[in-house]
């Protein structure tokens, strides 16, 4: 097992505290963070204090030092800003105090703290940080792509880690990585299909830093993303912790942590495929997408990821089908079914804006062996309950076929509530709520609908599922009503299945979510 060193954790009470794992709220204490690290197999963590971000930086920084004292696994990261108002020590005095306290990293929040990173404001601070080899961590929404370009170009020796990246960013990220060797990326939100593999091949593993963003997100997603990446052992060790230790000039051995290798989580901790489990992914796509770059997005590359994880079969609706050409998408799905027998279950994708073609397309795809439907009302601009889609609902109801729909909070075309009313009208249709309504407000609505209707199911893929989401679904809706979905290759399957494998639920419930429930739906 590799030695994980998390570069992105916060401790302390925060202004907003969201729901957590068993009804309690997100963790905030050191003891709870250490327990989460133990559970996920993370040895060390770089932490900052919420008071330093949300109140007074130096008060929070000094509180951090007091609270982590005696915890060798926790390494301090200070929150800093320019000293123009006298709220911070002068840059040289600041960095001297950091050196005395063995603080080797800082975080900058220029948008939230309302200061400019331009030299007229932050120049003296940035020069001192660069001169002293301090690692600077900054979120992309705090700096922007042009701002990041300016920062790295003006300070070419500044050790920069950019975080909170998302997955639709390669067209901006790749040119910057090509140009600036001092730029590194933290992966907790970089849930790009085969994204780590592509970065390693093009830029080298030394540019990639492991982080989780605990406690906002559970650690299992990021840990699983590294453990199952199709890279060599040396690259995996570098990403997991070696790169951060090098940047921070830490020469002591990684902290050891005892990892439970029993059960399904144990299989994941060892990075082994789920060979003896039934795993069916209820929500995937295929091929390129129009507004962001996806590496290796075809059926054969999806199968490579499936084999690495131990996924038996995926249910798919290619990207071209949920965008301009649903017939082309259906042909692509049928071809994948033919090329990889038993590995792909093709959904019949339909666009309600083309009513004259719907019935014929249903019959054509059914004859090709496709036994379920996928709609994306949001992208197609046509509501799930529109009259043009009634033939699909009636056909599915007659034959008992599942319908997977994109759902999102506040979207009148496909909110969970809209799908819930359709489920009531068509009781023989298993209605799969794609993304379970998306953000937390959508989760609330999706859970309420799922509890009310026997034929409604929650589906788990979402790029930013908050801490405790899976546990909450099981607690409130029941494990029988939850389906594993990844959104691959739109999103990274390693991270998406990691939410299930590391969830604090029983293995019996995990098996239901991973495949048994979907197997029952598909008959």
C-alpha cells in the first residue's frame, strides 16, 4: 500500500456546517480528522484552520499551531494575505515566524479576503514566499486562469499547488502545465476519466499532488482515484505523498497507519479489482464531449477501467446521443454491445424535440437488444413529462423497462419531483434519478421522492458529493433503493465507486448498491 499525504484539509468550526454521516454534521475536530485519516489509510495531512480563513488569519494560524501540537501526522499550513492594512506581519517577519514554527506552506484566498495578487498589492509577500521556498496553495476560483498564468510567470520559482480544479479544465490546464514547471495540481476535484494517466504521460507524475478536501468531502473518492489509476507503482507513490514531501522538504519517514484490509473496503485499500463481486454501473456515457476534453473516451478504454476496478457491466448512453444526434448515440451503444458482449447495456436515448422519429427509434433499438431508456431533458431542452416522450413512458411501462433521467434541483424539465409524478403515472417503470438531483437541495428532493414511490431509485454519480452523502441515502431511503453510477467517461469511475467502497455502511448494503439492485431492475 502507498503512503498517502493529504495536502488539503481544514480543522475548526466553520460558518456553514452541513449534514454528515449518521445524522450528525460534518466533522471539525482534530480527533475526528485523524479518525477519518485512519479509516481511509492516510498517514499525514497538511491542515489549515477555519478561523484563519473565515475570521482573522494570524489568530487562526496561531490557534492551529496550538491545536496540532503533539500530532506529528498533522503539518501546519497558514493562511496569509498582504500586510498593507497591518493585519499581517511584514512579509519577512511573517516568513521568519513560519520558519521558527516549521511552517512550510500557505494558502491564499484573494477573492474571499478581497485583495489583489498583482504586484502593487501582493508583490512583496509573493517575493518573500518564493525566496524562502514556501509552497503556495490556491483554489482556481480564487485566482482564475489568467491570474494563475500571471502568478506563475512573474514568480517562476514559486512552488504553486492549484486546487478545486473540477474536471472540465484540461483546455486551460494543459497549456499552463506545459509552460510553467512550478505549477502542480491537487486532484480531489479533478475527477477526469483517465485524467491522472494522461497527466503522467504528458507532464510527469511529479506535478500531481494528492488531496481530499476533508471534511467537505469524504476521503475515499481521492484515495480510490490514486489506488486504481493505470500507472506504475513509482508514479502512484509519488502522487500519493512523495511529491508533497519533496515540495515541503520533509525528510522524515511517512507516518504509518494501520489499514483494515477486510471486506470490500479492504479490497479497495489494497487496490485490488472487485473480482468476486457483482458490479453494474447504472450510468455511463461514451465518446468525446463538446465543452471539455476527455482522454481515451472510447469503449475499449472504458473496458480497461472496468477491468481494473472489477466492473462487470455498464449501462451506457453515448455523449452524442444526449447532445445533437440521439440516433448516432444509439448506434454507438449498439456497436459497443456487439464489440464487447456482456460488458455494455445500451440505453435507448431519445430527444423529445423530434417526435416524428421517436416510435420508430424505440422499435429499431429494441430490435438491436437495447432494453432501457435514457433522457437528458436539460441538454435537449425538452421536459421529461412532455407529450412527445409519452410513447417512451408507455412502452417502458408495458414492458417494465427502466428509464434513467438526468435530474437536477430547480430544473423544471427534470427535477426529482417531475420524475416522481411520472413514476406515479407509470408504476411498472423503474425510474432512475440520475445524480439524485445533483446538489444537496436536489438530494433532499430526490430522497423524498424515492421514499414515496416504490419504483424510484437514487443513482449516485455526482462530481462533488459532500461528506456523508451515501450514508444518508442508505439511512433515509434504504440500500435497496440506491444504485451505483459513475458517469464515466464524463467523470472518473475510480472516484465515483470510491464513494461506495469507503462508505460507512455494511458490505451487504454495498453489494446491493454496487450491482444487486441494478441486476434486479434489469431482470
